């Protein structure tokens, strides 16, 4: 396993599964998969099974402010674009356009080869996973569209080395029975169940619409990296069962305060939760409700959580307990 350089101590599509267990998951206190029920960073998409255009953009004096309803389109993830009819929206990241009141704007999601479309969120609420979606512009709206990598390669051979390296480097200080733990290797899409320094089982995982890089803030679709502990077991998760991770931690809180994402009071709450090996707050700008949950691990589809098959969650459920270590590698 590669050395952990970020957290030295204790350890999706959207338009607007380790996430949160009550309802969200996958990644933030306001977002994970579902039909991506908004929750935290929780899921983004429902768990996968797998002529001439008339413009409604009337002439507007460029010297005057356009007071017509605004459509604010945000693309989550890479590998796709969204276009509109009437024209106005055409982008792979974010774009805006004003339309005449009452205009029916048809949005079309166009995933690239190797990606799939996870769904739309209208004003923060999951709408549909159909690739075409009509928005009536009686008022301004924000729409989010999520694209995911389809069936990324899985390499289970890293499990043995990952378990040994994590064991050698030391587990979470909150792990009172340091024997059984988990190592998630994001790049290899592998979850290794470890017994001391040995790998006992390896499972394929699904991640979010932002699978690369460390989590920075709520809604970015990323899975945090570092050494965490299981802060709660969630038997009635929206995604079968779930293990809630101890994100954000003290290092995240320090970074969040410095960048203005959280308040001093938020930092105090996070620090206190980590000191007591409890559940850190999930409703700050850092996001939260990061889980290891069920659904499927066959492809990426969450809002930042780690997803495996339901029967694999059952295996983990019979071994792991509150306080056990979860190491997440890049």
C-alpha cells in the first residue's frame, strides 16, 4: 500500500454508495445516490441496473439587465455534455441562459463513450434518469446533471500489499480491537478486508462522479482519503446497510476553517467528535455522511460513498464493528 501522506492520525447523476446511512450517502450532507435522493453527498444516480429549432431567446437590449427566468446548468463529473432546445445551453461543465417566461426547455444529456448518465436534479431535488428532461421556465431554476465512469477496471491484486502497509503504519486511535479493518484503494476500485496484516477478501467498488482526488467540500462527489474509523453502523440505510466513516476529521476541519468553508464553532464540533471517537457533524461546507454501503460495486454511481454488492456488505457486517479502521487510498 502506498504511504498515506494526507491524514496522519485517525482516519451521483446529479443535477442541483463509505455515505448516509439514514438516507443519503455517498458523499455529503446534502447529496449520495438513489434515484439519487439528495442527502449529503450521498448518491447521485439510482443504483445502476445498468428539425429546426426555434429560439425562445428574444431580443434584449445589451445595455439592460435580462430579467427573464435564468436556467443555471451544472454538469457533475466528466464524460458528458448537456444541450438544450431551444438553444442556449451547451456545455460540459456549467453554463447559463435566459428564456422567455413559460418556455419549455428540453435538456438532453449526451454521455461520451465509456461513461453513463446518472440523472437530473432540479433545484436540489432528484428528478429523473431519462436522458431528456423538460424544464418549464415559469421562474429561474438550477439543474444538475451527473455523468459517471462506466465499469472502471478493478484490480484485486493490490489487496495483500494494501493490508500489510496499513497494518505496518498503524490503525486509527479509535480502533480498540485492532485486528479486522478495511483498506479502500480508489484507483484500483478495490476494497480489501484485512485481518491484521493479511488480506482475507477483496471486493470491487463503485465510487462517485468525482472519483479522483481527495474530498474538499460538500457536493464535490469525491471520496475522502486518509485513515478513518467506523463512527456508526446503519442497518436501515437507503442502500441496504452502511458503515458511516469519521469524515470530516481534525485536519479537514483545520483546512475548512482556513478556507472559510466552516465556522470556528463547526471546527470545535468536529474536533470534539473526533476526540470522543464519535460521529462528526455532516452538515458543514466540508460535507459528510460518507459511507461504505450496498447497492452495487459494478460501476461508479454514488455521490462520494463507497458502494459494494449487498451480499458483500453482509460479509463485512459480520466482521466489522464501530471503531474499526477504514483506510482510503488515492
